[in-house]
C-alpha cells in the first residue's frame, strides 16, 4: 500500500473526534478546561537520515520536526515521549537530545527503548497545550485569504547535498532544523489555516487547498528560495519546516513572512502555479510509496 492508501484505510477505523479525520498533522484533544495537541513522527535510517550522520544531529531533528507540528497549531510544548532503537552512536544521540530539549525548554516524559537489527526507526511523540482555540488546521483557508510562508525554502535540500557530498558548505538547515514555535504562537489567533512545510511547499499547498475546499494560486517567483537557479527543486524538496499559513485580506502577519499567493473559489484544480493548473500531487513533493 502507498501512504495515501494506508491512511485511507485507517480512516475507516473508529476515530476519535480529536483525530480530525486524520486530515491534519496533529490530534487536538479537549480535556477539561485545556486543549492538548498531540503529534507523532518517525525517522528511518537511510530514508530520513544518512547512516553516516552524526546521531546528535539525528536526535535534534527528531525532536524539532515534531515540535514543528506543534508550532503549526500554535501550541506550547509540554513534553515528549521517545521510541529509540539501540545502536551505534547512542552516546552522541543522548548529547543531541539534551541539546534540543534544553534549547526549547521541553522535558522528556518517557518512552521505550528496544534492540534491533538493520536500519533503525526512531519515533517521537510531542505533547503540547493549545495557546488559542479554535486550534488552526490545514482546512480553514477561505476565498480571498492571502497565502504566506515564513523563511527561505530549499535550504534543507542544499544542506542535505552538502552532507551527502562531504563538502565544506553549511548543512545546518538539514541537520538541525528550527521549529517555528514563537511564530506559530503569534499566528494562531489570526491564521485561518496553518501547517508546517515538511514534504515540499507545493505539495503542502496542494494539501491545504484540498482540505480547505478552495483553489490556491501562487506566484513561484515570490517564494524566497535558497537557490534561484533551482527554484522548482526548492519548492518541492521539503524538510524546511517553515510555516505555511493563510490570513484574511487586510490582516498583516505579526511575524516575518512572505505573501506568495491567494485562495480563490474552488476550481477544477486545487493548485495553480504561475497560472498553470496542478491536478495531481505527484511530483510536487515527498510522498511515501
């Protein structure tokens, strides 16, 4: 099964309303007077990180990518649960884990440690508390909303190539991405839709438009990219963990961000790039096959 087919099968199971139909990046669970935000991501050796990679960086990325999902909900992290497969570099992994948890002021709540053979799969669950309700989703974009993105796209791609090729360029954007927690907190009361950019900007815009039942038209030349000569690669590679969000017309973002497009009435395609209709998500970003 592909990832899309597997998720479609999961949607036929009994789901809690907190799961948001498995159509968002996190569960939103109301408990008493609090609203919790829960997310879980996994990283596979050889697919999400190189076998030769510094395990301290792997630990950082594992935590930061999960916190990025909380950022897209405007949530304040409460703690994380770790699923770890023992192997080479565990001492470095612990050091990196301490670095990232200290940086974000997030405690470790527990988890599970196992032994295993072959490529390692590492998992992390992040738990946060919503700073604003209703909690933003990817499904709230409305006709006329302006579409924004934070940061620069494609820096992670260049960082990966640096690491893979052993060059002297800076690989930090790939090895130690930053979760935009402060930006998400500021945007939560204003954004009609919000998600983080993990699988490629174009694919994530396509998903936002599809979930929101609108079409989104973007001007690719307006997107800040790390390499203008490889613009389309920067828009499809992923791993940038910037925030993609929509704001009503006349509302200005309280964070540094670039307007790249606008939500329009739903047409025959969810996404229009430089006027060209995109009707299929294939090739727009990273999809698990």
